[in-house]
C-alpha cells in the first residue's frame, strides 16, 4: 500500500470515528425512543461517515467542484433512500412489537394468548413462548381447580369417615357404661378396630401433609425388589383371602433399586390394597417387577373393570375413590379409605424422581387396570 493510500485510509477512518462518536452520543440521548429512531440513526451515521470521508479525501485530492457535487449527490440520494427504508422497517417493527405488547397485556388480564406469526424470527419466537406460557398457565389453573375440588372432597369425606366411627364408638362406650352391651368382648374388639382405622387415616393425612410441604425425608439404599414385593404380598394376603381374591406375580431375580425401603414398601402396599379393594371375589391381582432400560418397573394389575376417561385423569387426586366404571366396594367394607392411598403413592414415587401411571387392560380374564411405577435404577 502506497503512502497516499495509507493517508486516505487514515483520513477516512478519522472521519468515520468522529461521526460514529457523535452517533453514539445521540443514540444514548434517544435510547428510550422508538426503535424506528434507532434504525434511522444507524443509517444517518453510516451515510454521514461516508460523506465526511468523501469530503475530506476530495479536498486532499483537489477534485473539481463538479466531481465533488456528483459524489455528494450520489451519497445523499443513497442515504435518503436508506433512511426511508430504515424508517419504514422501524415502523413495521414498532407495529409488530405493539401487537406483541397488546397480546402480553391480554395474557396478564385474561390469561390467554394466541401466537402471532408476523414479524422477525425473534419476535415470532417471543410470541410462541408467550403462547406456551399461556398454555402452561391454563394447565396450572385447571390443576388448581382440580386440587381445590379434591381438597373440598377430602374435607367432606374425612369428616364423614371420622363422624361415623366416632358416633359408633360413642354408642358402644355408652352401652358399656350402662351395662347394656350384650357382648362386651365384641364391643371391645369393635372399638379397637375403629380406633385402628382412624389411626391409619390420621397417619395418611400426616404423610400427605409432609409430601405436599416438601419435607418428606428419604433414606435411599439398595433394595432387593423381590424381597420388597414378597413382603408386600405377605402383608396383604390375609385381606385378599378374606375377599376371596388371589394374589400372584413374579419379579426378575437379582433386580435391585436404590430407594427408601419404607417409602417403597408403602407404595407397594397401597397399590396392592387398592387393587384388592376393587377386584371382585374370585378375581386375581398380579404384581410384576423387572429391570427396564429406564430403570426398574413395578406393576400391579387388577380386575376392577377399568376406569372411565374422566376417572383416568383423577385417579391420583386427593380423596378420589373411584367411579362407576370400577367394581363398587360395599359401604362399610373393611379397607375402604378416604381416597388418600394413591395420592400418597404419587407423592412418594415423585420424591424418588420416578413416574407412576395407570392404564386400562382389556381381554380375558376380565378387564382391569394396570398401575405402573417406573423408578430410576
């Protein structure tokens, strides 16, 4: 590069820096203005840098006045067209951003937002994110409504379940006090059974309160899945025999899972007791355990007759006791709870970073439900 060229480059650079510095000052002054001002300023700074460089270099090269006017007119016309384009583009972006702002206000007011596919990709991405946020808010509202309904049902059903045994206890104690009980020993056994039932209900409520408060403490350790399932089946076998329900199943040998032994035992017991409760006499409940690529899978298959579509979405809600699609439990039957068992199952499984789900199973033997628990290995 020759000396003249170096000098030209230095002069053009000095002019561009000077104009750019002025542009930065103006940009700071109008930083709170519309984006159309920012775009217009960019064009003005760009054309101004070119014009300043052309004027300075032309003076150095002693160009004729006519040549200098030609260069200036060409640069000026180009700058004017560029400025008009920038202003038009700025106006369009302002319009799109205003539409986005109106949509965001609608999301804040009504909780809904419909994605607008217009504008640059950044604004479209923001609009799509607002639409996804709207969907998540709608799902959250629906969950809140279901949760509130479940809470009301829980209070109502627990009140009923406590009022009934308390009234019976009062009647039996009064009969014992008055010496009117024909069989005091039977009354004593019945009182003990009712007290045990209420203790279990209070324990379930306490467990749920710990789960919902996020203070459920787990002690993960390697647990042999076969031993866990065997213990759960042995504990539930007397209830199954009393209801004429057969318990069966199998677990792949050598399968282990790292989990809280007491919590996982509670999960299995609740699922098995729930299956027994809704399986008719002479029915079968099958328990399976195996290793899968995602971790360890436990499943409990009953013959309840299946779940309706509505109940399928509520099966793990608080105070849910099943709908008409399931085999009904006689009123007052042993083992009928307040609808807390499956909610506890979900809470404990999720505390283990696992997933619990339910599906209907058709065919012969009779149709039923399969509750599937997937835990990380």
